[in-house]
C-alpha cells in the first residue's frame, strides 16, 4: 500500500459524507431561478456559479459550426416576456416563472387576437395548477406555457403579447473539468444543463456531478476523470465532435441526471450491454440495500444516445432515479425545490462514488500459492478453531484465492461469490499484504 494513504483518501475509502445532501441541495437552490436553454447567458451564469465549487474550463463553440450531422444553432437570450390584458396587467409573466416562455421563442411585440394567442399556448388540463415546460429549438416560433387555470381566464378578444428575446449568431457554451489520475485512461461523467427552473431534471444532475468532481479532486485516483456539463443532445453531439480524436481514452462513462426524486435508482446499460461500467453499476445497485431497476439500452432517453450511437459506441451507461417521462412532475413547474430532497441527493452521490470505487479497485490478481490452499491460520488470516459456519470475511478470502488465476477480476469474484464487492476487495487487500496475491498488470 502506498505510504500517502493516510494523508490522502482513496476513491476506495469511506464515502460517507455528513451534510453532503444539504450542500448539493444548496447549489440547486442557487441555480434554480436562472433561465437556461441550450445556449445563452443562462448557461454562462450557471457555470460561473459552479466555478465557486470547481475550476471549470468553459468552452464556446460558434453558431454555425458543423457537428456531425448537426449545426450549432444561433444563440438565444431572453430579457422579458408577458401577455397583458386590456387594463395593462400582466396575466402571463416571465418574471414570475421562466417556464412561461417556450424556450427559443422568437421575439414578438404586438396585439394578438385570442384565437391566435391560444394556438401559441400550452397547458396541462390533467394538472390544472402546473405550468408545462416546452421548447422549440429547431422550428422558429413563439409560445407561452400556462397553467390550465390561467388558460381558462383568457376571455378578452385580444391581448398584448411581448417576448423580448434575441436569436443571433453567438455560441454554444459547455464546460469541462479534468482530473488526472495515475493512468491516462478516463472515466467520463456527463450531465445536461439546458433546462430552466426545473430541479430534478436537470439541477439534481448538475449539482450531484459538481460535488462528485469536487470530492474526487481531493482523492488519490487510478483513473483520470473528465466531467462534462453541456446542453442535452446538441451539447453531447458538439462535445463528441470536438473531441472525436480522443474518444478511445474513455474506458468508462456515466450520464447522470434526475437523481433527486424519491424513485428507485435506475441504471440503463450501455449499448454494449456488458461493459465494465454496466457490470459495476449493476453490482453496486444490487447491493445498495434498496430496490433498483436495471434497464437494457434503448436509443431514447438522454445523452447516452449520442455516446452509444453506432459509430461512437462508448461504454457509457446512465444513472437516474425515476427516468425521463416516468413521473407526473417531469417537465413541469411541479419539478421544483420541494420535489428534490437532500437525502435522495446524498444517496445518489454515494452510489456514484461506489460505482467509481468498483472501477478503481477492479483489478486482476494471481494467487502466489495456488497448489492447494495456503495455510491461512498460520498467517493469522483464519480462525484456528473449526466450526460449521464460516464468517463472510473468511469465505471471501477463499473465493479470492481460488479465483485469482489472472483471468478473473475482483468484480468477477464478487459476482461468482454473490458477495459485496467491498468485502471481496478488502479480502484481496489482506491477501496482498500477506504476500498471497500479486497484481496482474
Ligand atoms: Zn428534460
């Protein structure tokens, strides 16, 4: 074991962090009021606040840049928007909630007949108090989102409609944070940051990933870690296009999003299906002590779609709690600060760290004494009085010794033994210190 172990924690070390859920929630609260979209100053403002936690490297990719089959769009910014009645009262007001404006709405400032206005309104009849979240990135139009109650109160013949927005040549903004490890091999962690005032989707992902980065920065790492914060779809496509020559350094990847709600953990496997990240996440969630769902890859969801497109096919899975579209509050104003909870955020943070810990510690070993079992009692590793029940620790020692033939990784051993990776890993540590194992490079 390395001598600096006492001074610098390892990813393999304790992941219990008191108060981390409150810290993660605190950043969500700070970022909640900002109107983000796939481009624009809301993204920049978000990243500047995140820079108080981690030294992000912020990149700007100009509008018009070809990124695979897509083009970086014009930059959208908005200052104000409203619908006023005949008495000049704002009855729909962007200043009250930024979800009221369809993201990427073109500017408009004129009096509009009710029938025309209605064609540009979205509401949720089944949840009359909620405002839906709608976007129109690639089809230039304008629109407002309102509660069903607001919609029903529109009775005048015409309304003054104003959206003070700009859609101009500018850039797409994304950010990276790179943490070098002992190896150049990388773990990629991606989260999208293009949603306005919505907490589970996507502030929970942003804040959990930022705090993971902050936490890992202080630890000793075998892998290098690259954290990417970018808009959904166009952001991951842009990032992949800009980094296409370096993709083979990515050995494992995880898209993290929607991790603050009360739903069970849901891991979606990579397109490969049996990548090490798939096996590590599956193992961790099976041993996490609560219900967890494991899904096979489908080409629908978040940015794993791009990382797992056939020409890219990286080993990138996705961790959420309740997935996109599977809870009523999804993409509505009800996905607010009350919908996400510090305890849930903290549990998500810990499961991510456990997955990274498996990746860090999942190595191959060789039993240095493979001709029959080595005598463990003589080495102080085994109880000296025989009995019928074998303690888990001792059973783990036997499993590691038996399967360490250079062909089975510690995760293989844990799966074969049906034991928690941590138990197998600490058994391997004991055997290594006793000289009964040697690492296979
Ligand atoms: Zn979303």
